[in-house]
């Protein structure tokens, strides 16, 4: 607690901001009101007087003055900083109309050539998608404001497909701009978006870029599954070539991607796929680890066990 009046507190914050802007920024993030948040007064001793403040309890008007002061200072400190402007979106629902307009104006003037623009674009995309997922929630931003933010986000969006679509494959359940309660619809849209992302990466950047993308992603099995689905419009030999390139790399991510892609393609081609794997693995001298990875998502049946045994003792041991 403090005995300093609201005006004094705001004056101190402004003075500190001239010397320690980053520290004041962190503090403003903690004292800004958030949707659904509650607060309680400072606990004081009940039986002895240890210098209890004689300041009267804050009125509703004084609280409003404080929150307006925090918002105005935060908006001033956010000028020229895209990251800080996106930080303030967390409090967008609590801001009055004039501060919302001011924040959107700041965002619209932000430079899209910021070195961190891809990161900030992803944060902005997540914010928009989360609010569109819960349009009826009390904290949700209105559709017209989201439309403005979406227009700005499109200007920030990365040009390279491997950067533009990374969010889809770095998170098993990313935020999507649709009803959060439509689970089947969300799953279908997520799969469609991932398949389209792989198609675009192949078309614009090529197979080498796809391999690098797979090696860097947090969930390589998602890349492998999407590649297998995309391969249905291509020949099985194309997917064999992709897996062969991944087998040469041999990194853990590559092995996870091989496992997912091979298991899914087997469901389509059955025995023909197995024959193609065995032939290519022998011809290209894949490692035992890479060959076993191809079978790990096959059903655990006697046929699979015999298949692994046919590859060799080392494969059998690894399996």
C-alpha cells in the first residue's frame, strides 16, 4: 500500500520512465487492469497502529483516473515499438474507445520491416484468432476492431512460406479463427491448412527448403503426416525420394518425420508401399535406424515383426 495520491503516483511513474523506460514498461504491464481480474486491499494490522495510512479509500473516479493515466503513459512508451504495441493488445478490451483508436493508429504506422516482424506478426495472428474463436466472450474484441487488426497483420506477414506457415507445425493445437467449440471443424481446417502449407513450400521454395523446415520445426511428425497426405496427388516414388533424402540426414527430426510419413502412406498403398521401401532402402543403403523408422507406425502384428526381421539383426534390435 501507499499513502501517495493518484496524481503523485502518476508523476513518479513518468519521472521513472525518463530514466528506466523498460522497467516502467514491465511495471505498467503488472498494474494494467485485465479482463475478469479482481483485486483486494493491502492487509493491515488490526490490533496495533503501525503508522496506518490516513488516506481515504480510493473512489471509483480516482481508480478511473489512475487507469487512464497508466494507459496514456503506456501508449506514449509504445510509440515506435511494435513489440510494445502488441503487448498492449492484452488490455484492448479494458481500454476506452479513444485509447483503442490510438493503439490501432500506432499499429497502422508501425514499420513492417522490423527485424522481429515475423515474431510480432505471429503474436498478432494468435491474438486475432483467439478472439475470433470466442466471439461471445465478455473479454473478446469486437469483430470490426479485429478486421482492422487483421488488415495490419496482413502487411506484417512474412513472404517466405516456411516462415509464414511455421505456426501451423510448431504447435499441435494452434489458435484458429473459428468457433472453439466446433472440434471436428477445427481439426478438418487445421489438416487442410497444414497440407496447403506443405504444397506452397514445395511450390515456392522446393524440397530442400522443406527438409530444412522439417529439421527446425518442433513437431516433425506433423510435417511428415502432411507430406504423406500431399503425396496422394503424386506418385509413391516421389514420397520415396523425399524419405530417402531425409534418411541421409539421419537427424532425430528426420526420423520422426519418416515414421509419420511412411505409416500414413502404408494405409493407402499397403504392400506396394512396403516393397518400394525395401527396394529403396537397400539400393540407397539407408541406416538401420532410418529403415526401422519406416515401420514404427505400422500395426504391431506378426507381419510387421517379420518385415523388420527381414531387414537384419541390427534393425530387429533397434525395433
